[in-house]
C-alpha cells in the first residue's frame, strides 16, 4: 500500500483505562490489523497494563505496536491551562522513562489513582519519549491559556512534540480545529491526526455509555453531557480517515510511528547479581550449592541415576540462563529455614533433583521417577515456575525479608486483574440502566451459577420479571459484553518480580490496597507472554498446623522432630486415609 494511504493510530484507550475504554486490547489489535493500519498505540491513562495483551496479538503481525500513555496533570504552569498529553516510547530507553513517570504518579496516589504535577514533567528525564499534546477546546480555556500550555510543553519536548487533532464530528468541532491550526502556526508545531479511540467498533458505543455512567456515579438517564454525542471514537476504515483529515496530518502519524522502534518482546529480565559471590560465576555458585546439598541429602553417597539427573539439570539450567532464578528461590527458602519457618516447594518443581538438593522440595529423586521436562523444557521455551508454600502465620516475615533484601525499588508483587463476573456485571449494568436496586437483587436471587443445563440468562428470563423483550435483550447484550472486562488491579497472592536494577524501568509499580505492599501493572499471564519470571511466595495454613504438630511431638519425645523425620511409609497413616479419616 502506498505510504500516503497508510495511517498509524496514536491515541487509543483500552478497557485497562477502567470504566472508559470499551474494548479489550486484543480486540483493538485485531481490528487495527483488519483495517490495514501501519501501527497502533495503546495509550491508557497513566498505565501500560494493556500492552502485553496487545503485543501477544500483534507479535507476528505487520502492524507495529507502539507503547504509550495518556496523562492529565493535577496542576499547570502559571497562566496555562491544565496540560493533557500522550507520551510514546521511542526506544527501550524511552520505555523505561515512561514507566518511571507512571510509577511516580501511581505511587503518590491511593490504589487505582495517579497524581502528577507539571514539575514532575520538568524534572523527569523524558528525552526519549515523543509528546502528543491534546490542546483544550475554546470552551475549556481561552487562547492565552492554551498558548501558554503549548509553549511550556514545546520547551520541554521540541522537536519531539506534535499537536494531536481528533475528528469526532461533534458540535463545536470547527472551532476546535480552528484553534488547533492557530496553535500550530503560533508554536511552529506539526499536527498529527488521532482517533481518540475508546472502542474497536462503533457497536460498542452502548457499552461505552454504560461505562461512562458508572464512572460518573450516575445512570444513563441522568448522565447528560458526560456521554459522547455520537459513536465516532472507534477504529475507522482508512477511506473514512482520508476524507476527514488533511493528508499532511495523516502523514505525520507515519513519521511518529517510524520513530517508535521499541517492542515489548525485546524486554529482558535481569535477576539480581548480588546473590553470587564476586569470585564465582552464577553457574559455578549454583553447582557448588547443589553439590553441598547433595552431600547433606546423600551422606552415604549419591545414587548413580541421581548424579546423572543433577548433571543433566545443571546443564539445561545453564543453557537457559536460569541460574539466578534458582539462586533467588534458594536464598528465600534459606532465610525461612534460618527463622524456623516451615516451607515446601510443590508443583512441577518437585520433578527437579536440583530443587531437592537445594532444599526447595522434599521429593527424593532416588525414590521416585522424575520427569524434569515437566519443569523446564527447551522446546516449550517457558520460564520455570517454582511455587513455594510458607506457613500462613509467618509468610509476612518472608515478604518483608524480600523487601529488605532487594528494596522496594527492585521488588514488587505481580498484579491480579479483577474482572467482571456475572453478578457484578448484572449489578453494574442494572445500575447504569436505572433499574431499581431491589429489582436487580430479585434478578440475582436464587440463580444457580453452576447449572450447565439452564444458564443464568435463562434462569433470569424464567422469573418473568420483565415483559419487555427489547429491554431484556439490551440488558443481556450489555451484561455479556461486559463479562471479563477488567475492573481494577489487585495484588497476586504471592508472585514477586525481583529485578537487578530499578523495577520501575521494566514495568510501572503502584500502590496496593494493603499497607506496605506495591504491585506491578502486569499479571502472571502478562509476565509469561513476555517471557519474564516471577517468584511465588505462597501461604499455606496446613504448614502452620504441621509446625505446631511437630512442636507437640518434639515436646513429647524430648528432642527435636523435623518434617524430614516423618517415616516415608507408615501403614497406620495409609489405613486412616483408606477409610477417609482425614481432612483435605
């Protein structure tokens, strides 16, 4: 396709701008590919939470994914209107700068909010980010205020700044475009076309209205001017864009896209090097610790098949550069044991002889047949995942050790995306449509969500509460579309990401609801899609019970009794399990 017929969308909210964007990142990515766009920027509000999902869709597509974020500052320079702008990462360096700025805004505010001041933009290094200024309309600020804002941004970003111009075909648009042309002339800043996209298809406009009403704590009937005048904020076909925008404005989108070379897939995770003594290599240190553990585990000599397993595993770990991951887990487990905290590795890690020698798991490879490929495989090219359970009453000690050991600059919990499920979707859609709360609760009463024969929709219809099929169809369509939409980010039950340098240069960090906890903006699926590793520090109540039982036995015997001292084969225990006389 000739370049003058191409376009890059540079302003796009996904549904990770909560209660604003009305499409999933993958839907936006798929639609951009379908429409033949050259590039798509996901620019959620002070966030890059939607980037991994869009990247997973576009990784093998000719459509370039651009990482960016939208910002509205909490104050303005003297004489200027409140700045609103988009920053796009030009390179890996620019991506790190963007993440640092997002972290500053998020860490300053309570969970789910952000706060940035104009001094932050002046003091943060943003020399590898491109700026798209979103000037105020004539009804939002007078010409002098708008010009002062543009001059301030131009001083900071010139020549990496453009004025963003949207065509949403709403009343007052001619006056807005007139101001944009005047500002461009006054400031000598080029203009780039943007879609101000909130959804991949205009069919999502009813849902976008619902989200807007919820965000403004009202219903559709009373939302008034909070709602958009039409459904034009979607990814539009190229012929439509060519009719709406001057060719020069469309060309500038390509100029910007060509400068943005950062790819999320290029992110590389670096584990802290300080776990390895200065005079040793990671591979050599891991081998030494493994051999020391081997001598403890097998004081009378290591069986030949176990020796072979250890050599094979260490070779593959070295080939995949996973030494620091194993050393990190070993360090955490070693701390727990030094404090008398019971812990136990589980899952596929139980197939590892190295994990057994390091004391991470208790499955003796001499007694069972292990399949290490279940744990790590070159063919799958997936990072290892070792789940370690700790006593639930003392896990917080382990978490605080990680923060002390690596500092909050280098360690944070992975996020969990809390999504709409049927109950919450029904309640919120009912609220936006103005349903009586008592009616909504009546709809939900008695629903069996596990009934596969009669789904929840049919169960509600069977109540015959409404006789208007049109209202029912609209309601169910909105609910079904809203299902699985992200509502907010929460903290993972124990998945830590630990980095060699500032974690905020890899992914933004924000406050969790719980005091003294910070989370990154990506969940475990995002980390896996980008090939990044996490350390799982989980809580298990049964380990607390086992510790107390071991203490009772030790008191009874008059000598320490450890979990390793429990007989491997106990006929009485097996007999009890066979009769079902157990819990769990």
